[in-house]
C-alpha cells in the first residue's frame, strides 16, 4: 500500500538539490515536507496497536513491544511507550484522531493531547484549538494541568512521591548527565535553595567577563551547593540558607475549601500542579517566601501603579503569569522584561492588563522593530504582528 509512496519519496529525496531552489521555493517545499511528516507520523501511530498484536516482537527476542518499536523506529523506549498509549487512546477520541489524520497535529502533539483528553474528555476540543497556536512545550504544560485537575488532589502527591528518583549516566558526547524527578513541592524547595548559588555563580562570571548559558550557570550552582553542604569548594561563599520567592496560584474557592474541583487551579509557577494542602504546608513552614496569587480578592490584573516598573504585588503576579516569554510559541524562561503595550510616556502608569513579560528577542521586536501586540488564542500569550514590509521578491 505504502511501498509505491515510499519509492517515489526516496527518488525525490535522492534527486533533491537544495541549492537549485529559490529561497521562496525552498519555503514551499519545507511546508509540504512538514505536512508529509505529520501524515506519516499519523499513519505510524494508527498502525502501531495492530503491529504489536503480531508475535514478531517476541520472535525478535525483545522484552516488550515498546523495546521492539524503539529499535525499529530508532527512538527511545519511553517515546515508543507514549506513542503506543496514544494510539490505543485514539479509539475513544475521534476528534483527535480526525485532526491527526488530517495532518493538523504532529505525533508529539497527538501524544500529549490524547493523554490529557483521556483523563478529561471535556478538554479535548480546547486542547486541539490550542495546538494550532501554542508551542509543543506550552501544549504539554497545559495537558499536564488538565491531567492533574482530572486526577484530583487525593493521592496525587503520593503518586508523585512514589515515582521520585535521581539517576545519572555517562554520555560520550555530553559527559555526565543527571536526571531527577519528584513532587512539585520538593522541586520548588530545591530550586529555592539553588537560587542564591545561581546568583553567586552568575555574579562571579560577570566579574570575570564570562558569558555563558543559564543551564551552565545552574550546573555550576548545583555543584557549589553540594560542596557547601560538606564544607568543600574553594569558591563557594554561600553558606546560610537564603530564602527565594516561590510563586503559587490558587483559586480562591479551592483555597477556602481546602481542595480543588476540576478546572480549578492550585499550582507552583514553573513547577506544576500541587494539592492545596501542599501550599498550605509551605506557608506554615516558613522555609520559603511564598507569594500566593489568588484569583479572587485583589484583582492583580487591574492594579494600576504610577511607576514605570511593576509594583511588588504586580511583580509577584507577573512571575506567576509569565513563567516563560509571553510571545506566542516562545519558551524562553530567563531574562524576561516587562513591556508596556502602550508607551509609559503616554500613560504614566503600569497596568498588567496593558503589558506582558517578553524575552529580550521578542521585546526588541516590539520596542525597536515596529512589531505590534495582538491577542492570542493561547491563554497567557500575546501574538506579535510584524510591520508592513515590501512584497517578497519574485523568484520565478
């Protein structure tokens, strides 16, 4: 069935000469290849359950269908498992399957949506609409929120605690690789403890005239924190615990009730959903400075401040609202800058409803390159519209 398509595509790829393409023709070819890739990914997902019904994975000596699929497709076992789960879930998600068959979803998007929509079928249409505008990372985060809300508070933290782990391995290309997972509350506490060491590492690098990526500074900070714990390390001066702000958002009704209902929010910014009781324990412990943004009471979206920079209350709200850049599909999470959509010189006040946090790249587009801000279908994001420009050259 697909052999003829495969052979024709192989011939096309074999004869492809990118240099011979005009730039605009290359863009058109790229668009077609992206759609082909989506359709191929859809076909692969749809056929997976039937393929694993065969005894071939056992005959190949593999320990599971996932291991067989991973070896056959050149992927990880984890991805193969997620793809197989997605394929099985599609049977009860006709809208997601239709979007996949129509080339509107990539395999990664379908995997995320299927997992969330299986937990909460009522969220399927909203997630499909979001997939058309949001990044894969943004879509995954929203899908995780949907799944957490559907699971409810009871047992969520216990399940997260049971799956906690710290693993390391040697990678010939990357060196030492460390992976950790645990409850969001534990993750938030870990990040809060790491924050003063990150600041120290960054300041030392700036003083020495070095400029590196934030992940590089974070690794150096993790090593410095470990050295400080055992009194080692010649350059570590941070010894005492320095509180760092942890931003949590709680729906007022859930806060009063003590637990969430579906579609209500109880989360730690940049970490994920947590039970209301977890936030309550953090507040009572005094171990970290918790800024709680409640969605009823003080409406932080309409608080006006006469200064150019956001007030402390507004800043806490911004840190929750924008864990990453507010630009649509942008996932940069560091170095964010507040942008006044209407120039502060004209308004002389700062309102969160008339601003957003952008990364330097997106902020420069808005401030210096004539791009304008428009609403986005993705909650918490803004669409940046390019200025009118000359028509593209005619490559024909």
